[in-house]
C-alpha cells in the first residue's frame, strides 16, 4: 500500500532522533506516493505534514501495516533491505503507540435509544428525536465521530425530557385505556360502532374504513392493489400541549389460506412513520399481541389527531390454482391506475371476502392508552425499592436505583448528593414529588457517567469491571448490560477467560443478537446503498412485490453472518461455502422452490448453482454495486478490495475524469473502455487491482441474478416511480477474466472465490477483526492491536478461523479489555 501523502509529508524535516538518521532516509528511498505532488490539494499536503509532526498514530499504523505486508514500496520500486525495514518497524512499534489507555466515548444514537428504553421500560423509539452520528471508518461507534455540538446537546436534552415525562411514581394513571373489541356485534356497522365510541368522548375516531366485519371474529383486512386504500385507520386526539405517549396494543390473527398462499404481514404506520412489519401466523385460538408506543412530538399530526394505520402488507408472489398470481390486464392499460394483480380475485362476486385466495388478517381487538405514563420502577425489574411515600427516603431510594441503572455501575452516596440536593431545591420551589423526581432523573441522564462509556482500563477498580460489562453488552446486544453481566462485574469475574467465553455464548444466543449482527454487517459492508430490482415486465408481479424482495436481499447477508456466528463456521465461508440462507422471496429470486415464509433458514445449495455460497454471491451485495442499470466493474472491484480483502485502493486523484460512456463508447465492451481510461498514468495505480478483480462479478446482473450473457447496452423505463432496465442490442458472453492483487489469474467467479479462500484468508480475517475492533471499542486498531490480531489469526488458523472462536479471542484479549 503506497500512501498518497508520503511524498508531501516527507518534504518537511521532522525533528526526531533516530528518525533523521534511520527512519527518514528509509522512507524517502522506499515510500513513494501514488500520485505526483502536483495532484494533491495544498490543504492535504499541509494535513499530512502536521500528521507526521504530531506523530499521528493512525498514519503510522498504516505505514507499519503496509511495510509488514510488503505492500510498500510498489512492485516497480527497489525493494528495501530486510534489516532496514525491520528497524523501521521496530521504531514505529516503540515510538508510535496509541494514546494512553482510559479514553472514553459517547453513546451513539442506537445505544442511547436502547438505554432510554431499558431505563423507562417504554417501547418508544427515542432515536427519532436524536441527531445522526458521525462515522469513523464507516462505523457509528468511533469515538472521534461522536463529538458534541450545541444543537445535538439540545436535542439530547429534549429527548431525555420526553423519556422521564413518560414515567410516574406516586401519581395515579391518567386514565383507563380504551378497549375496542371488534368481535362485538356493534362493529358489524363500523361507522355506527365508532360513532358510539365518539359519543363516549374516548378521543378515538375513524377516517374511513376498508375492513370487513367477520361474524364474531373481528375486522378482516385483505390486501389491495397498489393504489387502492388498503389500510384500516383510526385517529386519536392530541393532548392539549401536543406532548405525550399513546400506547397501542393489537390482538391479531391470520386466516388459514389456500395452499401456496403466504402468511399475511401486518404493517403499522403512525403520523407518517413506519413502525415495523411482522408476519402473522397466529390462529383464532391464539391471536398475537403487538404493542407499540408513539410519542406525539416525533410524528406528523393533524387537527383531528394522530392517524394510526394497520395494513395487510403482502409483497410475496404466489400462485393458487385457478387464481394464478399474474396480471391479466391488456398491454395498453395503465397498470398502476387500474386493473392489477388482485382485481380478478375481487371481481369474483360469488366469493365472500373470507373466501378469496389472498392472505387474510383479522384484527380481533385494540387497547389504546391515550396518555401513557408508566409506573416506575417497572414490575419486571423486581426492584426492592420498598413502599414509596412522599418523603426524602423514598426519593433517595428511587434516585439510587435510577442512577445505578443509568450509570451502569454501583453509585456511591457522595455521588448521589448533588442530585439529591437538586431534588430538594425543586421541592422547596413547589414542585410535586413526581415532577421534582422526573427533573432530577433527567439531570442524571445529562451527566457524564450516563452519556459516556467508561474504559475497561479505568484506574478506578470500582468502574473498570462494569466498563467491561457495558462494552460487551453494547457490542453484542446493542443495549446496556443485563442483571447477569452486572452481577459478574460486581464480583470482579469479567476478566476470567472462561467467564467471558460463557457470556459471549449466552449473549450470542440472545434474541437481541440482531442488534449486533445487523448494524455491524451493514456498516462493515456499506450495505445502506440502494438496491436494484429488475422487472421483466411492468405489468407483471415484480412491480408490486419489489419492496419485499429488496428487504429480503438486504437481510440475506446479515442472516448469513448471524448463522455463521451461531454455528461457529470457519471464516472461509464468508467467501465460499455449500450453503446459504433464504426466505420465500429470495428462494423465488434464486430459483429454489418449496421454501415458504419470511423467516430466513439455512439452505444447502444445488451443485449446479454457479453462485455458490459466501457473501460475494449475494444478490443484495451485487445489486447495490451497480450504476445506471448495468454492472460496474470499478465499484465491485473497489468494494471487494476494501471490505473483503482489506486492501483498500488509494483515493482517486483529483484531475482524472470519469469514465466516458457516451458517443462511440456506448457499445464498446467494458474492458476496452477501462483500457482507454487507464492510459492516463494517474489512473493505473488505482485501477490495476480494482478492475481485474471487478470482472469476477460480471455474471451478476443489476438485480444480483446469474446471467451467462450481457447486452451491449441497457434502456431505462420509468413508470409511477418504478424503474425498469431492459437489455437492448446484441448480446455477448460475459467477460470474467481477471486477476487478484498478488497476480493470481482466474477465468470464472468460482475460480476467483477459490483463490481468495486459498491465498487470502489471513487478509480477509484480519480485515474482519479490525472492523470488530472499531465497532466494539470505538477506536481504530493501532500497531499493538494489529500485532495481537495477527497472533489470534495464527492461533486459529489450523482450525480454519472459526468466527465465534475468533470473536471470543478478541474479547478475551487486551485489545478489548485493557485499551
């Protein structure tokens, strides 16, 4: 790896010894910048000089890593003397260490939301009112990216105020919840039923209905065509001050459908925001209860209140004999406005609604609490807070309980005193017990020990063990430590390797594992990029079901990684395996029949499936790495270098133009276009590794499906906001000839994966573990961390680098525990 800023930085003398006699001459001789100094902006040269003069740890870590792997100097430059290189490496290891241990970082948006939900026992999505986080190396856990600003602090103050406003101590509940039992006869006529509710001044009304009353069962929700009103909506009145929480509990079941019909999916939307989609499998004798809590302040409201909508959201293609899932409209019909998938089913007048061969939902009842204020402490805590009275002793006990959970460690009496004094001042000013304690609780949430995560290397022995528990919990569950972790920390057992291994196994078995695997995988692999779905015909089923397929394509990679962790699979299977994970939508996309339901499960691949296993063949990965409806060799090659092989290409020089795809270039093979582009010597350094690797993925079309031929060009059609890419012109065999960074040549995608699995697994594992360090500790790994990672890789190589074992090794190491 040749660092682009070396040349400019080394032009300025640095006062160091033995730097001047040994290190600087070596770097001047062997460290050549990628692009000439004339291509670098003056401020970049200035930053580079400052970085060297300030002994920037990250910069020297990159130098050390490049020299260690033999990536610097470039192949066409003289090779350094091994003894001189060793001396430089030794100097970096001795002189350029990370800052002293004990540094802390602020909680990010995800973590703060989870912690507020844990503290209050409210299921409100507090993240909606919190600012976005800055990122370091793509991760929202980097300490350097979590800097406070005046506006972000103001937002945090407002969100914490809302959080404590949702709890009570001595106050009685504001009112009884409103229960709507749709199995009652009065809801046979929905308008009359809701008029009865309105007359009782319950604050609930309805804005038009699409549901059908099913005798004695409840309201039947049937999916409708894309532009029809297909939701059942209610309105709840706004509080006078526009603040507060509304709690909605829905009892819902599914009607058993015909063979081939998937389970229905209930989608909930409130005030313009989506609050999740869940597949419903409960039957009439075992309805499922879904609970949601919404804050009025976070949502768009209208004069007549907050609209909450329930929708039977089915976006999975299916086929039932006699009711095939295919559009029967005429070609000249404007599909989005008329006709459509479900029209033929609805037009069968002889069928009752419950007899139609579409997934059916039944809303049996709702419980609505219009001004939700939850009793605290929550019953689930089983906290020994004693009988609560309006006295100082009760306030002290509750404050101690709140502060210990908020600070994630035991709290000394002296630490409580300032908060208790604040509470007493508020009482003297006339505030009630509940109001004064809420304000005091919020002051705890604005304190440093709440908002900042302590270091496991903290010098205070009362803090360090609990910092380990907090770091472990936030990494693997996305939230604060539970009772077992808190107890182990109090007993000082979290430095015991056996105890740590047991806790890792326990937390990885936790249903909250998705709170680790999803944000980690999405940020590691940059999976927030748009996904393309090809539509063979805008009048066919893909038009309606594209959103569910995109959701499934994005989830596939997360579920695959989660399965590898759960089964402790070898790291090689990140690249190549004989299995994958699928749900119903992906199975149809890949051509695997007989897989029903939205749940992902491990599936053995067919021997003739050319994709094989591993994340490189996932449709979601390859689809997001497209551009203008066609494959983009450069994107795919650069992504694989950066995120799989841990060999990120240098930044592009400023003056190099983009690849020209207009005029005579429109019909040229992509390899020829790239050859023209690389005639500029400034391009060669970046493209010599990106482009040859990118050709490995040319068998994947823009939707991530396998193809054997490609078109000379693609045409874009757009209708009602949906995009369709159509191949046009002559076809040609897919060109997959390529080369890996160290010179290994391949002719197919399968050969490329085999070569990576054979020759590059140390690189793949090192890159993965470096990202784990950033995600788990909040800092980029330095020279010492990289040495520890290399040792872990060496120790687990014979076993094939099992991913759970590597994760445990990292958590047991000083990288996680002492830095």
